[in-house]
């Protein structure tokens, strides 16, 4: 789907699968194998947040918090402060999280930790907003503290919602980077779910939740990832479209105006390729200007080395989305 | 060549090309397309250092400096100090380099820079040892300061040596991350060059240089990359074998005892896969214990998330090197 050109020669090549479909799950366009089974990883966070919103447990949340529940944030101050406050508002704290700690991707916050001698904590985990949402749902459901266990009421609710919106029984799950179960589905199933998010118009609990989640994401792109990151930059550039990346080469898009959903998986798991392929598909769908700097830096624009010299560019492979 | 398994299911898959051959360039084993044209990137630094050594320009260098000339180091204190001293010994300084500056991968040095407010300089560039070698050759050749230009005597000497040891006319070049030209060849050509390095026994300038370069690399694995890095760890684990990685999924090995050379390229450019594939081939060739912790962390061993939970492993694909 994506070729890496260097010095006028193909250096590397990424294959993959992509599906564009409507709310009924009808495939409008597809590349690769639409029925390939994948782990959506973090791309399905808006699905994992459905039980929180449709149960009413998250009724009091601000749009920024709802966006954080769908986020792979980079642990910048705005993310850390918002999750800290959210946990405190529930009478909970960092130790109630089960996502594990990792250094924030945000440079300023990383540098602050290094120079102050502080350690990164679980709130810095890119999934801490999703986990705050799990904890809020758990308060509502009255489950035990181990909310990432497969048979815990929180994850049972997530699985049920996931299977309903993908329209498929999940063939199984794996442990995600943040320790929550991640349920497998097909690329088609994931695109179908995004189509349903796109077409949702409110009226029942699920549809209301879908509208709330996609709207919160597009209103707060800074909460869904962070400065310089693809989700944040491309949601600003492609107005009204909700976007979410997932580890190992997954990307999804919700296009409410077009009532379309999109899912793609790079077979080798490369993020540079999932971002380039997504940009290509958004341009094709008419919702992103290919000359926008945040598009060009991921597809077709000059790539530069440490001295600013151009070495090549990422391009769509022949036969894909062009 | 390499499969990424998560939760008992194939999550991602890496294809590629690999060649094992002798000093004559006879292919003993191959996977993928041996004649695929690739950029060796940093994997060919020992070739780029041939003119330095065979001209006699580098005769006074220590083994540690020769290893640095072949290095993609991580800008740790030992690397920065050694390159700084080397430049000073030539009456040169940081501003004579043409590699550009980037933050060091070494955590301690990175943190020192952040907390002291210092900026990373060109000496931190992972290629600064190679560039110190270029500068030393340039002093010998009497070229102008722009030693990374394609038609500069330094790069003309590099290209001539490259084409001779790969046994192929290079079809062209690209600008590498460090701004030097990087000449294209086939995977077979790169493996043939490594076979020549492996079989070299000394006796003429080229053969002496090859012995010196491969020996310096294996004597100073800490100079070729740095702690936790694949080249350093695997050279310690596979004694006597010289190893070098290159960006976008390249790895080479020189096996002097077996008189074999090896080159591989992951088609999508993934480093996790080039490391896993290299480990698989070294095990197959009997020079690496598959149960060594530094092998297991790259192939077959449990991969763990931020809470230490096992999520899966990297495995060789069916039909590759198993």
C-alpha cells in the first residue's frame, strides 16, 4: 500500500488491508483482504468506551474527558492533569490504574521528569484516559478492582459492545500493551463498526453514545494524541472526521458527513505506513487536502535527514487508493 | 521471514531477502530474491572504511577507533569522548563534520544534555565515527572540506571499494541519514562483500584492511553500537562474528571461522524483524545459542508489556531459516 522511495529507488514496501464501508457493513472499496483477522489495538478505543457512555456512567463527563477515554495520549501536561483530576473526582488515584507506567512521549513532560528525578507513573501511560473510563464504568457496575481481567464485568461489557458493532463474534483476544484484553476482528468488521459510528444520529443509548464519542474526538484532537502526532494533526486538517491510530499499523476513520467508516492494517505493523495510507484514503475520500503540510509530511512530501537534505518520500503503491 | 505473534494469533508479518555466501560470492543459501537491489545503509560502514585503512591513512588508529569508524553508535560518553579526541588529534573539530546533529540514543548522555541545557552536536550523530574516518582519509587525499559530495575523492574511493568488494557496478546512490552517499547493490552483492571480509587472511593492503576492520569490530562491540543494542549484544554472544545493522531493515554478518558472509533486508524496513531474522540465521549457522538471553529477547522469547505481562513473541516464518 505504501512505498518508501530513496534516491529515486524503491527502498522499502508496505503491504496491507483497507476497507471503506457504510453503516450496514457494505464494502464500498477494499484493498488487500477485507476478511483478514487483526487486532485493532488502540484504534478501537471509541468502541471500548461505548459501555461507559451508553450505560450512563459517563453522563457527567466533559467532551475533553470523553476524548481522553478514546485517546492514545502522549502524557503531556494537559493529559496528565486531566486524568489526575478525573481519578480524584472519582475518589481514586494512580494506584487504581492497571495500565502500567511508561515514559511520556511528550518531550516537555519527559524532560521535566528527567530533570526533577521524578519517575513516570501509570497516568503517563498513553492509555490512562481509557483506563479512567474503565474505572468509571466499574464504579457504576460495582465490579472488583481488577477491571482488566477478561471475565470482569467491564471487559464483558466491552466485548459485547465490540461484537455488536463489528457485527462479528470475536475469534479471541490478546493482552494489549496497557494490559486490557484486545479483541480480534476482521478489517471489514472494524470498518463496519466505524461506519456505524459515522451514521449514528442519536435516539437510543448506543446511537447517542456514538455521536457523543465521535464528536468529543473531533472537538478535542489535542486530547486524543498530542502535538505533532498524526491523530491530532490530521483531525485538525480533516475537519469533522474522527481518527484513531492503533499499534502495529492500524488506523480507523469515522466520516459522519459521508456516513462512511474506514479501517486499515499494515501487514508488517509499520506506523509510518499506516499514517501514509490513511492520508491517501482521506485525500481519495475528499476530506483532506493533499497539499496540507500535515498530509505532505506523511505522504508525497520531501523527507529530510539531520542536515535538512531531502532523501526521498513515501508514496502510495500502484493500485492502492491513488 | 519473521512473524509477530500476539495472543496465539499472527499479528504482523515481515517478508525479506537473505543470502549466505562464500568469499567467491557463491550462494550457499538464500531466501526471497538474492538479486533484489537494496541500499545497505549503515550495514556497509566497514566497506566505507576500507579506503581509510588500505590507503594507510588510518595506520595509527587504535582498534577502538577502527571499530568506531564502522559504528552506528548511540552517542554515549565513551563514543562522544573518543570521537572528540580523534578529531582533536587531527587538528579538527565538530564543525568539520558533515553528518548533522541528532539527540543521542544513549539515555544517560541524553539526560545529561537535557538537564544541563546543552544541545546535541554532530559528534552525537551515530555516524560521527565513520565521518571522523572520512576526515582522516581526506587529510591523506588532500581533498576539500565537503567530503560527503558524490564526486569528492573520499566518496570516489568509497564507491570504487564498494563496487570491487560487492563485485557489482552500483546502479546508483541515495543520500543517507548522515548525508554521505549510500550506494545501492544487491543483497547478493552485499553478502559477497561480507564473504570476502570473512575469508580475508591478510597479505595485501585490502586483505590486511579487511582483517583489521572485522577484528576491531569484534574486539570492541561496545564501540560499534552501545549497551542494549543488537550489534553490541550479539557480537558479545556470538564470539568472533562481526555484525552490523543498517537502517530500514538491513543486517550483515562476517563469520571468519566459517569463511562466510551474510546479508539480509526486511522488505518493509523493520528493525525488529532484521534483528530477529539475523538471530535466526546465526543460530542456524551454529554461532549463536538460541537460549542466550540476548537472542531470546529478539526471537522466540516472551515479549512483555508495561506491567510485565507476556503478550507474545517474534518467530521465524515457516520456510525461513528454521
